[in-house]
C-alpha cells in the first residue's frame, strides 16, 4: 500500500482493507473498478459484487474455483506487481471508466533536443526528470534511435517503447492503460524503456507520436513529461512544436555555432518562428566521468549538472 501511495501515475483512487467484511460493505456503496485480493480472502460474497476486474494475488498457484480470474505472483517487487496488474486490467479494458480527462494540473511537455550531438542531451534530460520528479509526477520518454539503456543499467526490460508504439499504430483505445503496464521507475521519475531497434523510431509517423502524447496529457496523471528527442523522429519540428518548453543543449566551439545557425535558419524557412522564439539554449557543465563503470542516475542530481538544472528550474518557476 505504501508503494501504491508513492506512485503518482496510478489512474485510480487507492483503498486498502484488512478484512473482507469491511471491503464488502464499501463495495456495496461505491463502484469498484479493479480489485487485487489474495486467494485466501477471495470468497463467494466478493465474487457476487459488481466489480470491473478482479485479480488474484497468489503464492504460486490458486484453487480451481478461481481459474476464471487473472492472477499475479505475490512474492515479487511491488513495481512488478503493479505492472502485471495493469497488464491484466488493460487486456480487457479498452479505456478507463468514462474515459474522462484526469483531474490534475496541466501537463507540461518539456522537449530536449539538439542538432549537434555529443552535448550531454540525455544526461541533462535525466537530471531534469529526476529533479522535477521530487516535486511532481514526471514521465521520462526517450525518443532516440540508440539510447543504450539496457547496456547502461545492465537490465533487460520485458516491454519497451517499441511495444507501445505498435499498440498506438493499431489505433486502439486505452493507450494509457497499456502504457501503465510497461512503466518502470527510477529514482523520482517514471520511464518507458526505450526502443532497442532504431527502425521502431524511424517507422513511426509523427501523427502517432502526437496521439501518444495527447493521450498522456489527457488521460494520465503525469504533471510533466520530459521528451528526449532524437533525429530519427519524423517531422521533429512538429513534435517540438507540441512542447510547452524546448531546451537545446549547445556547445561553444565554432563548428557547433555554425550548425546551430543552420538549424535556426531552417526553422525560419519552414515557418517555425514561434518555436524558435521559445527555444532556450543551454550550455551544460562538463560531467566528470564515473570511474567504477556503474552509472547511477542519482549522481546526476547532485553533480554540477544537477546544480545547473536546479538553477534553471528556479529561474523558470517550474
């Protein structure tokens, strides 16, 4: 229960009960969309209630009479339990109840993009997401062809952005329900594991990106989404134009400055003057290298880069 209360993106009001009778009394007076209940506590009285979806929490097996219910294994990380429960829910539910916009503060889309390369873009995006995540619910979305996340964090993910993009391309409803079954947490932010194949970025139309982002804004509880945008995105200017703010990491050498001039000329030529006016260039401090080869995202928060991000957010009242 503590973990669920800490999660800021759960699309439900969470209630916990220590006995069946108190739950039954509650359910008779209030609608229950999703119930996670142990096999031992599940009984005929609960089964007779009008509940949207019941998921059984098991210790490895369940009685034959409960076979009609989905189940998740009890002895695993809380984050894995939540993902599995949301996957069970999303398998049958196309949309959340009533499919109404989530009541929250407006969602800010913060785009990070640079035409330069080798300028600390992803480190900046991660530090921004981590520091913002201490004050609000934040989703980090890496939209690069090569993120290196599995190699960086030495972890394989069961589902990635590739799976979510495939779902979006099918034009199915319930995108945020599907997304919640894939969400991973790291420090104070949530993220969707990035694609492992660059073709999954190159093969996605910008309209599909737009639909995904609109669904997150309308039907998730995130207050900020940090977009780490790569050059493989179709119509990258249109994606950036959707953002509330756009940060462009820069370098101060002559060649980099000339590349930025070319980038700005192209924005004007394609009639993105308003986007150009809203871009904030950021010259990032040089990060010291971690000598033990183990990357810890928390180190970004307390690095010189973290100090830079905090000053930036304070200046912009984010």
